[in-house]
């Protein structure tokens, strides 16, 4: 493997590890605010007990997200110097906006949110929770503005091969940004919904029948059931936007080689780039045309349109995009089945979470990190689908990669993978350790846990 491929794999490893944690903190901040507001409105201690447990998860996720984000940013200089050299006039300010408007906001109020519940007035603690939640979303906004601009760049001009900003409104509100941002925010909500439901189901299986666990299990399943149809709608709109601006990516996602219609919706196939055809293809007639053009006979772009006369391939690698997209859709279907089944069971048996059978709880635990799988599959679809471009039409990955010996990149890649594997195992282990301690009545962490302690904590409010 050459330097280019190894550098791409290394950046993919870094971003894959990093994105796991913002995917949790973006939505979990708002969930914590919901718990706090419910407590403020009802004075029911179960909501502050839920807050006290899940704020620990937020703190752990936030810490790993910050550390892995710093490591990832180094990649721009060590592996991809051509990126900042060419588009730094756009990328640099956007990254600076993220630090100045979002990270500082999160960092300033995070301490109050984590440790101030019993030390500051209740309204101030609630405000701190809101500002941290807002900060995480604002951070996602700026990062996705940059990422979206790299897919659908506008508001710039080229001078001597260097990109210069001409219209920041066009840069920020580039064609794919609203869809990509919404898609990511809903994905974060689904990730957190299944994380909460899965951990709560695990605690229940260990015998924890407390009110906070029942409340969070119900909350997670209902939130997932509500967000799934929203994500389907957003995903459809995002796909139509991608069809308009990045048709080669759509062709790879669909495994479609020749432009035209009608085209089937391929459920399974083995794309063969050498033969320029699919092997073992199973599809639904007219399906792709219907979904992408909302017409049974609509024309779908083909990959063969992106091969030049001299044989140069200008479309992304087909198999990774094709399979990643199907993994994302497959996990989304599982999410829908599990969440809707849970809601139906709770309603039909009229017993709330007491109506959830043990096998269903085991399934819910197995789905704890389903959001991570779907998120990574979605990111691989969209990011590999941008190839061979780093910034569409402006900068290719080949132009941006550093002139570094391949063995050096391989060495650092293996080191990253070893550290990340250890950290992710430790992270998952700590989450279930906290769940076991809580289920056994042995709270660990930053806030009072007993109902009496929670009531006493807020008596002065």
C-alpha cells in the first residue's frame, strides 16, 4: 500500500474513533437538559437521578471527544499539508469559529454542569446545562459547514491555485449543509436513544426496578421510535440533494453502471469494477428510479459516465460505498423494528416497561451501540463517495497528501489503531461498570444519587 492509501486509512481511523463521542454528546446534552427541566417542573427525584447517571456518561464522552479531536487535527499538517495550503483561507476561519463560539462555551460551563448541582442555584445549573448542550450543537454546526463545503463548495474563487473566500454566506449555507447537518443531528439523537435504552435495559436485567431506570428505558425507546421516520424523510431529501450535486456518489451507492431508467433498487450484489458490472444481483424492479426520481421510469446516473476516454476513473471506489450504504440502511431498519416493537409492547400491555419481556430487553441491550454502526456506515458512504476529490472539483486527495515514506505512515497507523482499540474497550467497559454499580445501589460519580439527597440538594432553590 502506498502513502496515499495509508494516509487515507489513517485519517479514516482517526475520524472514525473521534466521531463516536460527539455523536453521543451532541444529543445527550439536550437529553440532560430535558431531564433537568422535568425535575424542575415535577420535583420528581427520578429525573435528577437519571441526570446524575447520564451526566457521567456525558463527561466521559466529552473528554474522549476532545482528546481524539486534537489528535485528528494534527493530520492536516502531518498527512495532508496540501489541504490547508490550498483551501486554508476557508477551512481555517471555519475551524476557528468552532473553537471560539462553541468549544469555549462548552468548556466554560461544563464544570458547573458536572459539579455544580449542589453548589449553585438551580436556575444557574439548568442554564449551564443548556449552554453546554447548545455549545455541542454549535460545534457540530461549524464542523459540518466545513465538511459540507468540501462536498459542495461555493462562495470562493481560485487565485494562482489557492482558494479565496468571496461570500461567507454562500460558504456557510452551501447546498448540502442543511441536509447534512440535519441528518447528523437526528443520527446523534438515535445514537443516544439506543444508548440510553440499551444501558437502562441492562440495568433492568440486573434487577434494577427503580423509577429512574423505568423512565429512561421508556424515554429511549419512545425517542428512537419518533426519530426513525424523521430520519427516513431527512435521508430521502439528503439523497435527492446528493443526486443533484454528486451524481457519481449516488451511482456508487446504487451500484448502477449505465445511466438510464428504469433502474432496480439493488438489495444485494457484488460490484466488480474490472468487469464494470454487478455479480449476484438481487433487486426490486423500478425501485431506484422511484426513490431517486419519484418516477417509476426515472433516469439514474451510471458509473460509466465517470470514466474518461483514456481509462481514468473519476468515480469513487464502488464496493465500499455500496456496502456501507446498505449497512446504514440495514441498521436503521433494525432500529425501527426494535423501537416500534418496544412502544407497542408498552402500550398494549398497559404496564409500561414492566410489559417488556426479558428477550426484548436482551435485544435492546444488543442494540446499545447500533447508532455507532449506522453513523460510521453513513460517514463512510459520504466520505468515500467523495473520492477522488478531497474538495469536490478543487482539490484531489492525491494533490493534498504529504510526501512521507509509506512505512512511516504505516507505523503511526498501527500505533493509532492499538491506542484506539484500548480506549474504546475501556470506554465501553466503564459504561457497563457504571451501570452495574448503579443497578447494585452503589453510585459512582459527581452527584447525589438517593431520592432523599436529591430533594435535600434542591431544597434551597
